[in-house]
C-alpha cells in the first residue's frame, strides 16, 4: 500500500525545491560564477547551514531538477511490465514521463541544459550525476533481464539510453520549436542503426 509522504518529508521537499528554484533563477540571471551559496540561501529564505543540509554546493542545487527527473524516470522504468523488452521499456518510461509533464517539459529543463553547456563546473557535476544514474539503470536492466550487472549488455544499454537522452536534450535546447519527445525518438532510432 502506497502512503503519502508525511508533513515533515513534504516540508523538507518544499525547502529543497525552494533552494533549487532560487539557485537556478540566480544562475540564469547572473551566471553561475557570480552566484554565491549565501545569495541562494537568502533568496530561498533559509540559512547557509540549512542550504548545506540539503546540497553540497551551488552546482548540486542548480541540478536538483535533473536529479529528480532522472530518478522518476528510473522508477518509471522499474515499474514497467517485466515481460516488456528492456529497450522498449526504456522508451515507454520516457514517453510516460513526457506525458506526465503535459507534453511540454518545464522551461527549467532547458535552462539547466544551457547552463551546463556554459559552465564547466556544472557540466562536470552533471556528468558525475549521469554516472550515478547509469549505474542505477545498469542494475535495473540486469535485474529485468536476469543477468549479472557486470555483463556488457546492461552496461551498454544504460549508457546508450542516457547518452541518447543527453544528445536529444542538447539538440532540443538549440531548437526548442521541435517537441523533445520527437527528438528523443529520432536520436534513439539513429542509435539503433548500424554504423558502417
């Protein structure tokens, strides 16, 4: 039976979200290098110490939306029917998440992607986060396919899928007039074609 998060958990999530939104807004307005943790804490209405209880640094605060979105995608994939092939389940998980967003990814998604392209410290943190997500996804694929996580198949599939999402997001930020899901499917299809 699924339970609703308690009041304390909801308050913690609201604080985390407020810090993330303040960090992202300030980074977009002033550039990440010009933003301090103290400024983020002030805008979010929390102390410097509270900020540190939630995030290791401003990069983590800016990227929190990505972390949450990727975690939800992993959960969506894990909940797919076990008889569904893994690659199809990955695509379906993305489509379900896209539908949940109302077929219109939030503008923060594009803002975070643009910031990561401009700021090496943010790009490095994002890559570290993707590495963690890749490990988690590898484990989920291995579990679904009942094979060892150390074998190549789950590792390659996880890396390929996340790379396709990253490339599609970059393309989308360069031309947001096209729907993100259309670009993701195009990139996934291109990946599936053999290179000669």
